[in-house]
C-alpha cells in the first residue's frame, strides 16, 4: 500500500515539474500574489526549461568526474599497494569539502573567467568527499569470510575487485553519489553569481528586483529536482542491494 | 601425495608455525587439532599460500607449490571455511560455479557439475540453486560452501573449522555427510578443528599442534592410547578417553554366537553406540544384525568393556 502511495507521489511530483517547465504561464495565477505590483509572476528573461536543463548539465558534468575520481581513489587506497596514500587522499577530499563553494568561485573566476567553469570546479570539489568516504567504507567493509573465500578460491586481484568487492560496495557507493548529487544541485544555484546558466539566475533576479515569485519558483524547482533525483537514485540503490 | 617439509611462519621474528614436516597420503583425511593460537590455521593457509611460508616447502604430487602462481594453485585446492564465506550477491548456483568459471569451463559443463554437487550434498537443485545465500539455513550454507570447494574436482580440500558455526545436531550430521562424501569421492582432505571428538571421528590421521609445533602425528587410536606428550593427553581428555576409544572400534570383531533380548544393533555401529544402547535400555547384551538385517549373534557388556581397555 505504502509503495503504491510512494509511486503515486513520485509520479505526481515529476508531472508537476514537467508541467511547470513546459507551460509556466499556466501557473502565473498561483504565483501572482507573490510578485510586486506590475511585476511579472513568471521569470521571463530566459526559458525556465533551458535554465533547468543547463543547471542539471552543470551538476552532472561536475559529479560524473567527481564520482570517477573518488571511486578510483578509494579503489587505490583500499589495495595493499595504495594503503600509504590513504591519509593523503583523505586530506585532499576533506579540503574539497571544507573549502566553501563561494570561496572557490571567487578564486576560480580570475583563473578561468566567468561562466560555467568556476561552478563546475566548486561542485566537483564539493562532490568528492561523500563518494570517496562511502566507496572506501563499501570496499573495505566486505565481510572477512567473503574476502577470504574470494582469495582462497583463486581469484586474482582484479577479479576480486570486479566480481566481489565492487558489486558488494555498489549500494554504499550509490548512497554517496546520491548525497553528492543533492548537495551539488542546491549549491549550483550560487553559480549564477558568476554567470553560470542555472536556476540560481531566477532566484538572484528575484532577490535583486524584490520579486518573491521569482525566488519561489527558482527555489521550489531546485528543491523538486533534488527530491526527484534523490528518490530515483534511492530506487536504483535498492535494486542493486536487493540481492545482497 | 602432499609432502610438507620444514614449514615455518614467523611474524616479526616470532614463530607461529615451527618446522612442520608431514606427509599426507592421497585419498585420506588428515585432521589438525589444537587450541586457538596453536598455529593450525596459519599452517593450513600456507598450503594454498594464503599465507606465504617464511621457510619450508609444500609439494603436491612432487611439484613445489612455489613454482605455481598463487591463484592457479588455489584453483586446484578446494577451500571451505567456518563462516562459509558465500558470496552474498550471487545465487547458490553461481557460488558453486566460482572456480569452474575462473577455469573457463564451458557453460553446460558448469551447469551439470552444479547440479551433480547439489544432489551429492542432498540439496534439491531446482529449489536451492536459484536462491541467494541469506535465504538458506546455516546447515544449507555450510553444505553449499563444501560444494563450492569441491566444484572443480580439486587435488585436495582444505577445511578450516568447517562445522564451527553449526549447532551440535546439524554438526554431527554434517560430519557424517562429509565422511560419506570423502569415502565416495576418495578426496584428500586436510581439516583444522579445535574439537578432538571431531578429529577422532573424521581423521585417518591426526596431527596435534601446540605453540606452532606438531606434538604428535598418528592415527586416532594411537593418539588416544599412546599420547606423545602432556599437551596431547590434555586435549584427549582423561574422562572422555575410553568413550572416544570405543567410538573408534567396530562391533563386528566382538560378535559372539548367541541371542539377546530387545531391538538389534547393526555391525556398522561403533562400540560406543552399543554401550550407550546397553546403558539406556538396561541390557547385558544386544542382538547384532548385519547390513542386510540378518541376525549374526550378540555383543555382551563384558566383552565390550574389556575391548575398551586398550593394550598398553
């Protein structure tokens, strides 16, 4: 029963977001009370659909390499030959996490200029830690008897990694990706301060022109996307873990 | 034939296994028994090079194991461990197929072998093969672990406390089954346990280990009647010794002509079984029947008790 309700809610949320992106004007009456007198209720300086797509692309473009590098690093330091690099790798990904994204933007702009690049760098650095720590926990958390059986049955190192360790760690790794993705989705809004195309543009325009309707639609869209992605990846993680 | 010469393992200068030399005949069961920390598991794990020896050699059929790649050696040696170590993300069939797949057997041959092994271990292939390990009982998991170790018809089987996680009833059944399978397949087994009863029940020869050394390497009856050291004697247990000795002796040689009251006992049972039955049913003698159920005489309490006092 609860599964049916969850599926219905999921479908309703996706439908609502799609409807808003495709025919935003239909929602104007709902948002009009929040717009200043004479101001537009729906952001009109760019297509909301285009901004959303661009927002998602920046997030994906930052998180895909972050996942690849974090998982690669976790694989390296969980091997005997890479164990020495564990403290160093931890330090690097921790710095990425503790460095405020706003500061990354400020430092990156003079180097790479305005646009999507500073945001990409900030999101990439910010996304490393959750995936790295989860991948490491998953790879080193293989039950000792299972690890022993894998060695004892004559699997080579790469065979153990691909056939046993990674499949067993996958649900935990996906959980890390989920966290990184949601953080990146919300953090990407500040990228608009340095001219990255995204939903932050709508929020900032709303703040500048005192238009609460803009702030609301930018914020709610970002939030709804985060919920949909978080939930979707959760479903994938459940599928991979079901057999374990 | 497995020849072990001067096998030694040191960690940071401290010897865990010291200079063990032993020859294991093909088709026999050798049990290494010892308390925890005696080095028995380390010794076992040096045979398939999960632990690299500090010194000494292991030869299988005349080939020094150091001349093989470690993973290729392990594919030739079955390995079963206490917590079964089944791969939780694979079905039973896939688990059993582990080594044949590593060896690149054709698909049909693997499927046939998996089926054969499940039947050998009294598991219904259609019901059990598609299940995941967590859907099995402890006893079933242990049997699948043994099936996986046997899958690629290994030269020998290493078993590290294979029944350690089982409750006593299932454990006794698992030991009987292993014995039956070993006799049927003629496998060479090297098994580690801390339980002397298990060692006596399963072993053709027993190696008693203490502080990294083999104290005695002998058939079970010799371990019981002629313990080589105080350590061996303490492991045998003075109060259990006569019963353990009786458990090694078959009824057949004590059968005498005559009759007795009550339900009969088969010649295949041990004298310990016969004594237990006499005590419990309050009888002085039991009628004995052969494998076909034909009466062949009786065994008396007096004969049994004097047989339980070994010559010394």
